[in-house]
């Protein structure tokens, strides 16, 4: 089959776009508003885009609290979403009123960070502490404004739980990192395989 995204004429019950571009890591973003109130929200449009320096980004559909908070305070955290925390992560995605702590609503403790003001999820197997670099509001091909804001941050500190390190490596299968798929589907990483690129040892 083939369909034009502008026409959305795929004839399927649901748009397959997000199911095709998957799995996607979940950016579980912690931030503070200008009054110092904590916010926590999971974003499925999230990824690392550079390692020198380490840079991550997430995209928010509509101008939400996370974007506004990061613009106001200049930093954020990303706590690793793992299988043992999947239900809390899902609860934190609820539409809560401004100023309500998703940490509390999801039954999570907010832990202080080392280098940034924003808190992170206590007990997370890994946490990225980030400083805000840029927020982009993309334009569409037609010249209008896309319904998303892309927030870019540089990672300035990383927390890793001791049990997540096996033989000197971060073991994604031990912590069972979860990812967003299409529709209502998620996946947890339970197995990996290795390949050596041409020219590598």
C-alpha cells in the first residue's frame, strides 16, 4: 500500500506512522516551574542526537508545562523508564492541572539532582541531568506552524544504578528499558544481539 500523509488516505483504522517509526525511547522529563514546583511527564518523541557533547531532545505536541518550565528555568532531567516503573510512568502521563506534582500523583519520590535544579525519579536505574540549549517551533511545508515544540538539551551529568553495570557495561536487559511503539503498544528490552561494522575490531 501507499498513502499520502497530507490526505491520510491509508484506509486503516489507525494511522501507522508512529508504529513504523518505533521503538522509541521514552523521555521521562523532570522539570521545575518558575515557582519551584516539580513536574514529570513522559515523551515518546525523544532521543539522543549527539555524543560529543552528549545532546538529547524531546518533542511536545502543544506548549505544555515541561516546555514552559524548561524555558523558564533552563534545565531538566530524563529518568530512564524501565519495566518495573511502567505503571508509574503511565500514571504520570495524565492531564493534571498546572502546579500539580506528577511525582506525587504517580506515587514517586522526587530526588534532587547534582548539577541542575530539576528533580528526577528516585530509584531510576539511570538519569540524565540536562541544561537547555534551544527550543524549536518547526514550520510545515505549507509555511504554517507545526503543532510541536522540540526541546534540545546538553547532558551535563549522568546517574547510573550500580546494579545496572555488568562487566563494565550498562546492561539494558537487566534493567529492562521500555520503549513506545504504535497504538497502545510498548516493548521492554529483554535480549540484544551484536554485529561488528566493516573495518571495526
